[in-house]
C-alpha cells in the first residue's frame, strides 16, 4: 500500500506491506515553519504540502527499494483535517491512481491513529492488538475513547466536550512562554521539575468517559498569573519571563493533571468492557509520562498495552497505510469523486 497523509502540518508518505510492515515512512514536518506564527496558518500549510509532496514520494520509494509494479493500492487521508491540506494529498493520490491504474482508498485520519498500533518496523515483530480492545486517541484536534469488537468497527465511549488534549498542551505551552508545539516543550520543561506544590484541577465529569480540558486551561491561566505576580513580573509583558524552576513546576503540574484523567478513564473503560488489549495513539501519545503511567496501570491489571513508538503516534503516512490495507482487504474502494471531509467523524455512541 502506498499511503499519503496531509491532513494537518506533516506531509507523510509511506509504503506498507500487509497492513503491518513499514518498508518506508517519510515525514516532512512543517513544525519549524509554523513556529514563527505560534500555530498553523492553513494557507501556509497547504502550500508547504504542495512544495514537499513529490520529494517525499521520491524519498519513500528510494527508502523502500520497491517500484510501482509492487503497489496494490493507494491510501489517502480524506478527513478530518484542514480542507486545503487534505485536498493536496487527495488530488495527488487521485493523479497517481489514475496514471498507474491503481485502486484508491480514502482513509479516516483518526482510524489511522488507531491502526498505528498494528505497525512493525523492518525486522521487528511487535505485539499485535487483540479484540475486544479499548483505544484512546489523543491528538492536537481530537481526544476520544473507543471500543472495538473487531477490525474497522468502533463504539464511541467518550470524547472531549471542548478542547482536545493536544490543544490544551499547545495553549498552556504558550501561556508558559514555551515554543510551538506545546506538547513536547511541556514534556521537556516538566522533566526538570523539582517541586510539586501546585495542584491543577481534574475534570472527571462524573462516571462518563467524556473529557474536558477547557477548565484546566482557565485554571492554568490563573495559576500562571499568580506565579507571575509572586515573581514580581509585570502583567502582559511577554518579555518578562517566569523563572525556569517555576515553568518546570507548572508544566509538570499541568501534564500530571492531563495524564491522570486520560489514564484513569482508559483503565476504567478497559475494565468495564472486558478489553483484551489497550491501544494508545495520536500525537499526545508521544508523551513519555502518559506512556509510562498507562503502561504501569495496564501492567497492574494484566492487560497488554500497545503504544507505537513516538514517531508513529504523531501524524505519518504509515498509519494511513495500516488502516488503508484493512479497508482494501475488506473490498473498499473510493471513486475519483473522493472529496475532503474536514469534520469526518470516526465513531458514534
Ligand atoms: O496527531 P498529531 O501529530 O496531529 C493531529 O492529528 O492533531 O498531534 C499533534 C499534537 C500537538 O498538540 C502536540 O503538542 C502534541 O500532539 N504532542 C505532544 C507531544 N508530542 C506531540 N503532547 C504531549 N507530549 C508530547 N511529547
Ligand atoms: Zn493526527
């Protein structure tokens, strides 16, 4: 499967065999490009995809050492994501499918994040997820828990009622004066924390599997303002920065709050649905503390946990190849009328 991902700010193209084995996985990241604006400008993102998509394809073929005659189908993300970014990948995939007379398979980006759990790097034979399973997907735009009784079937257990977890990381990263994206910057800052005196709130939302992070963001703003006043910094002056020790403590407190809620709800869902395995995916799944906490809890409950390596948690083409191969085997084909679906959902309750 040749797989193309361009829904947000990474141009990813991969070659994946049997929905599992990564022959090549090339990602051109736009992080440096968007750091200047502190976030993604959609028009800039779409133009960067256009600039990089052909070199990324060439690099993927060179890495894999295969040719067009080895390809069975072309998988491409058609949503959710930024319309202009999605259209670059979709039209590129259509052109390649037309020229090489290959089937086209539209893939839901969120399904890709789940199916990253089935991927294997060259020469490795990792544990594969077993059904029934519970999957937590935490990314910049999405946060949800689903249960899967079998391949390609999802029951939504819970989702965020406001911000995505990654969005909260990015916003609080900005509040703390850390760069974009906030997730990795908060993880790095938090690793240096020596005090844990500041408690950030947790939004449990009762027994539901839903998540809410906007209250945490508001609390973070209040906590940061109080810390700035403590250090005698003038309000509204971004040049006057909190001490590294305080930034580390607040980053750690915020991260602990997000991780606590994500891990607690995922473990409860796994127990209540009798899950035989747990899958974690999405950009925030690259977070070391989340990975460690969930691994420890899953281990305690004796449920196998499958977490892709960080590079397969953030956006990439390989995960689209893994999901696309499943859809291909199930006989699914997309027409040349395949269109971008910026708000495409994955599952319903
Ligand atoms: O899945 P992804 O690459 O793109 C979307 O589909 O949204 O996720 C990007 C998100 C960003 O919000 C970023 O801050 C977050 O994932 N992220 C992290 C880490 N690495 C990336 N959040 C916390 N800790 C990390 N190490
Ligand atoms: Zn994503």
